[in-house]
């Protein structure tokens, strides 16, 4: 009897570090496997270990007002995804987070090599600054927020050195604002660090806009892909999009396609179904690789 059957998850040992793969066939003592990085490999059974990948789901309250206090009315997309991942034979770690501090704490679980994807569910918001015409994007948690400042970090540090900000001499109040903004940059890097090779999905409106939070996180996190929305999306649309997205991202199909290509395919399918586009976008290494521009 074969040690592994088609469809089983395995850990494929490599020269430096291994990666998850799914068995797709057997040839004598060797197995054909398709890896999470979308490579097809033939490997001796001695290079394979039984192991199950994990999805980390972090959800903030997405209900408003009184509905947020009622369990029968509360919006909980994470429950839907938890059942989906379990049906695909993934292990699931599901936590509700309400503050940036708790988000930072639970994101540390994403550093474990068994975690292949992180899904954050909550609200996002973007707005233009009247002072600079720059955009501010933020994650809105149940009782907190995490925002990407409108000014570039290098520019803010230069302002402190020069003693000027937006062509004006720095006041004590300006200095406090700049220092708070620099702390936000440090906090974002702290929360979304050490995600090399992992998928990071933000189920939230607006934060995928150009020069927004998702783009910045894609640059500093090491994540294989950061996927989110650059405009408004309804709960119904997001649920359908994300089920289809995860099925294609995580099903280990024997096709070599980038995350950006898969996101583009899902967007095309949704456009055909709905008659209008859903603003899902993908960033890889800080570059947008899929998604229409929903505004500059």
C-alpha cells in the first residue's frame, strides 16, 4: 500500500528549507507532487513528510451599532472561510482581534512555517488630505485603527532633521504629528514582518489603492502576494470572490500561474457573473500585478 495517496498534503524537503506540496501521482517509489509555489516535482518518498498546512484567520467586528452586540445579527465572514479551509483539508487558526495590539500579537503566529496564508477581515477606508492632496489609508479594527501616513517616511525624517514641514518652520505640534506618523510606519513593519513566501489577504475596502497600505505592506513584509480591494465591495461580493480566490490559490492545480494571474482570472469571472467589475487587486514585491485602477 502506498504511503501517500493522491491529494495528500506533504512537506517536501529541499536543499535549504522545505515547502508544502500535494501529491498528484506515484511512479514506483517516487511521487509526483505540486508545490504551493506552483512547481511540479518528482521526489523520492524519503524527501516527503506527512504535514498539514495552516491558514490564520483574524477577524475584527464588521457589524455596526447594535448589530455588533447581537450574535444573531453579527456579520462573520470568517466562519464561512473556516469551513471552506477545513473542507480543503487545511488546519485553521481563527481569532477575533479588536485592537492593533492584539493584531500584532496574533500576527506573530503567521511566522510559523506551517502557516501558508493569513486572512484579515474587517473594514478599510481611504481619504484625501486637504493639506497635501495625498491619500491616507487605514485598517479599522473593532476598537482601533492602523493607518498609513500621507507623507513618505523618508520625507518625515528629513523634516525633523531640517526643522521644516510643508515649507513651514516646525512647531511643537507639528513635531508631535511627525513623530506619531513615524511610529505608525514602525508599527506597520512590526505587525506585518517575516511573512516571506506567504499569502496575505485583506478583506477590506479601499486599502489596495495606489500608494496605499496594501502596497506598502507588500514592500516591507516579504509576503508572496498581498491581495485586497481598491474600492468599495459588498459582503456578498467579497464572500463569493474570496471562496473562488482561495479555491484557485490553494487547490494546488497542476498549472504554473502567479498569484496576480489568478487574481485577474477571478476578477474576470466575477465581471462575467455580475456585469460589473469587483475591485480586487494584487501586489507582489510592492508592484500591482492585477487589478484595475479605481482612482489615483
